C-alpha cells in the first residue's frame, strides 16, 4: 500500500474511533431517574400505595436518585402524575420544586411533610388529594394505571410561586424553566 492510502486509512480509523467516543460519552451523560422501590415499568409496591379510598397502602413516597442533569441546572422539580385517572386531566400525586441543584436524591418518606426529610428550600405543592406531600396510587378497580415520576432540571434557582399554587400552575412554571427531564414510570392496579 502506498503512503497516501495508509494516511487516508489512518484518518478514517481515527474518525471512527472519535465518533465512537462521542457516542459513548453522549450515552453515559443521559439524565436519569431511578428508585430502589419502583422497578422501571414495574408494579408499585404496597408501601408506596395510598392509604384511603379503599386502598390500604403505606403511602410512603419512594426513594429516588438521579444523575447527569443537563449543564446549567440550577434546581430541580419533581412532578408525579397518573394520566389514566378518570378525571379528564389525570391525577397529580406529588409535586416538589426548588430542590437545590447540588441534591441528587430524595429519601423514602420525603413526601411526608411531618418527617422533615426534604432538602432545605424544597417546597411541596398540593396534590389532587387536597394535601401537601405525597399521595400514592389508588386507582379505581380495573386496568392498572401508569404513574409517571418526572424530574425536571430547571434553569432557575427557585420558582417563585404562591403557597396555594395549583398543580397546573406549578406544571406550567416548571415546563417554562425546564432544561430537560428524566422519567421513571411504575404501574399499579387493583
């Protein structure tokens, strides 16, 4: 082989290797949300199920961890929604915002305002159960419902919202300030 061919071949190999490194880096940097309590796409366990409306769960919010938020993240918001609820607009189960950017997890039970487990500065909104904090799954009997835990990386350090902001108003502000999101979905039916 002549020198020019070897040079072209070496350049092509370097380009292929560089492309592979970029793809590997891109895949490793994906913003993710996970829980030891909820397998992705799996059944939500009784400790996380609501206690009321005919459900006998523990109403314990799951432990959550996340990694690789987008560059420029200044805070996080977590919105938990059941789009299958027979309301026409779904059901909001948990809303937290103003989670500091240096936080990468929530402990199990952090959704109980009495336990004081939220990171300093984080605020819980009112769920569709009418209370502040976590309200677990409790769908009507029938098909299992989908419960989406969506963590949003925000480009602002705080959302300045009224204490009695509705879930829709919180969601509007979260989406307006979002840099990206990570999602975990669990199922529950009875």
